[in-house]
């Protein structure tokens, strides 16, 4: 039997952006993104075969070309530079990321010292910071320890990267209370990451599984986090990136009658179905009841 995690695969924002890229590639021979549109090599290969070009930065994109801004978003100055050069910009920034960008812009304009909670090297945080009006009155911190070095400001606004945990936002907010006369806390956390993590816990706790096949890119941080959670739950995990790895690990399936399937937020649905069918065929050949 195969049991799927309740939330698996693309989150809303990634699906929206990837669908838009696919649609644009159906109408144009070439479409650009800045950076990989998704941390999944199979999906990137599929899009590249359709004509996707991935640039390292905006200066590589030719004038007159079409660029789709990925779900992470971009700094305002990048969007303005592209438009000034006559690049056709289709902005597919996730609406939840857009909300964080707008909060950063508005509160900075109102004179708040903007504190962004997140990874300073992550494109989403770079994009949000790129919407802050007064860059000299903003900073990025990674956790509550770094919050202790934030200086006193009369007005402070705390804004979170969408993938942060609420417990961390609460701790950081607590650390900043004494560092401002007025503290605005914007909960810009998206539930998609937490939902996928809770879904794998429930998958293991609600079923007597012999193992879980985790589908996702090996460079996908959110898939790695799902692996950590599954292993902490004490379940046998097979992490595969594609159908070939599933076939290569045929021995893993021997005598496993109850198999769960989980997938990271960057794993496309077509790949999940493909691997699910392979597992079903393996179980069928072993005489296991298929779900
Ligand atoms: S994780 Fe949330 S904020 Fe990020 S792209 Fe997906 S839906 Fe949007």
C-alpha cells in the first residue's frame, strides 16, 4: 500500500510561477529567469528543453527579451533596470513575498528601522531588502542571538522571511521589545513550509509504515528538512531525486508493504506521479495490495 503525505510538492507560489513560465514558453521561443526558477534539476531541465534561459544576473538579459521574475522576487532596482533597458518583465513574485516587500517599503517610508529576520544570502531576503526605501536604516538578522546586537531606534519594524518558524519570530520580537519605543511586528510567514513538515510527521504517526520515499532535489533545503524530520520520527527514508534513483534502489522496497510518499515544495507533481507509479508497479510485482 502507498500512502501520500497530505501536503506534498509545489507550494502555491512556486506552482504559480512555474505554470507562468511554462505558459510563456508555449508562446515564445525563449524566456529568461534570473537564477534557477526552482531547486529541482528535473523540472529545470524540462523548462530548459522548452527554451528557458537562466541568467546569473539582470545584466545578462538582452533588451527586448522576456523575463519572468521567480517566486522569490527581486529588488526594486533590478526590476527598474530591466524595464529601462526595454526588457519585457512578467513579475511572478509570490503574493506572500510581495506582501513582505510592501510592508518593508511602507514602514521604511514611515521612518521605521526595518529589521528583516532571515538568511541574508537568500534571494527572497535580498528582494525584500531591495524594497526598503532607506537602506541605511535597515538590517538583516538570522536569529535571536543576532537580535541582541540590534541598536536602539525610536521606531522599529520586524519583518520575517516567509519560510521562518513562528517560534523564532516570537523570540526575536521578544528580544527587540526593549530596543524601541514603538515595535511593529509583521508576521509575514507563509504556512506552506510548516504544513509540509507537519504533513510528514502525521504521515508517520498515523500509519504503520515500513518506510517513506522522499522525492526532491538533493540541493533543496526544504526537502532536506523533511528528511531530518522523518529520520527523527525513526522511519526508514529513501530520498530520491528522480525515477532512475528509485529504480537503482529496488532492493530498498523488498518486503516493504506500507510505503509513504513525501515531497519537498520544489518537487513537481508529474515527478511525484511518475515515482508513485514505479513504486506501485514494484509492490504489484511483490503481490502487495495497491492503494
Ligand atoms: S513557500 Fe510560501 S511564500 Fe514561498 S513561494 Fe511558496 S507559497 Fe510563496
